[in-house]
C-alpha cells in the first residue's frame, strides 16, 4: 500500500520509542532483531553505541520509530563519555514510549542510575528484562521480576532474549498499543535516518571493537574521508583515529594483519548492506586526546 494511502488510514499509529539502558545490555541487538536488518553495530564491549540512531519499522497499522541510544553510565569524566550520556538522556523527553532494558542476572548501580532518570517520565516506561536465554536457573527469574517490578510503576515488564528473538513480539505489541494516533513520519521503505557513509564508518569501528583488546576500542574512532561511486564500485577511504602512537601499532598489527582483517570483514558486510561492490582503503592516524576534546569530537561527527 502506498504511503499516502496508509497515512490516511483510520486508527493508524505512529510515534518515537527510546531504547534506554546501561552499556552492553543488548539495546542495539534488540533494535536489529525488530527491524530484521542491521543498522546498529554490536560487540561484547560496553559503549559500542556512541550515537543515537533511528530505526523505522512500518506496517499496515503503525510506524514505530525506535531510537537506539548510547549506554547511560556513571563516572563520565571524559568528553566522549559526557557526550554519550547527554545524547541518551536528551532522548527521554522527546519520545512517546521508553523501553528500559536490563539484564536478568541482577540489578546494578548503573541500572539504578538509569531508573532515577526515568522516574519523572511523563510517558509509558516498559521494562524489558533481556538475556533470559542465558539464565541457567530459570527459577530465579520470577523473584527477580517481582523485585524489579516494584521499583517503579512500569507500563509492563517483559522478559525476553534480544539475541534469539524470544518474546520480542510481545514487546512490540505493547509498544505499538502505546503509540499515539498519527500519520507516518517517514516513507514506508525508509529503515533509518543514517546515511550509508555513517553506516560504513560504524561497520569499520565494529570490526575494530571485536578484534582488538579491552582498552584500545575506546580510544579510536573512524572518519570517512571519501565516499564515491566509480564505475559501479563504491570507493570508500576511511581514517581510523587513535590517541597514541602505540595504539596505532596495535590497530595495524604485526605485518598489518589486524588492519587487513578488519578491512576485509567490513568490506564484505558493506557489500551486503549496500548491495554493490565496495573498494575499501583504511589508514590509521594519531590525534592525541581527541576523545577528551569537545572541538575534536564535533569535527569527528559527535555533534549534539
């Protein structure tokens, strides 16, 4: 059905839904599963998501605009951490529904930190308890649900597995029922607000996050310097910025092996996502202190 025809449909619902939680609870995994398409990068390292990203799902009855956010966290000393917290917290006041994601393994101080930000919310807050597929002792889930349910007047509490898709339909049903009556905001075939250029940079950063150790990923970012089509091939030139010379050597790896593998993995995923052949070139450069410099952050795409 055409977008214009559906926009006039009686009872059509449309609205914004913030996916909120501390780092590494599965926010991006949930969004990718709901959309059946990867638009948010994922890794097992906290703070993989650094930007707010819109994911749009349109059906005959509703259009749900999900806002994937960076993980809210305490101890925001560096400019990058402050930027991520501001980005996530600003979203809460501008949406119609909030999905607050926690893990089933226990409540943490950072969960409590997020909860305090949500207590004054004027919109429905749904608590999603993620990673139930990894819970060995299922009998502990019910007492945990009862405990966390008492912390706030949640619109609903839904245990699920974002990775396997368990119970995500129940979450979507609750979300969609809470959206206001409205015409759609986006064309029916649009899935995200982000450009291919942005997605290319994020895919390179994802492969770096997954390949490197615990410390280095937080000291690097990726900037696309060139994004051009030449003879039906997408030519992408990207710079990986790090903060110290020693980090540059680690990213490149012995004999260039790490950088080569990152490039190969990112290129293959770009070709699948963009549906065309990609030629990808990567460089690693040093920009000291970029992650704690507000001006440097803005120049590298971390705007408000």
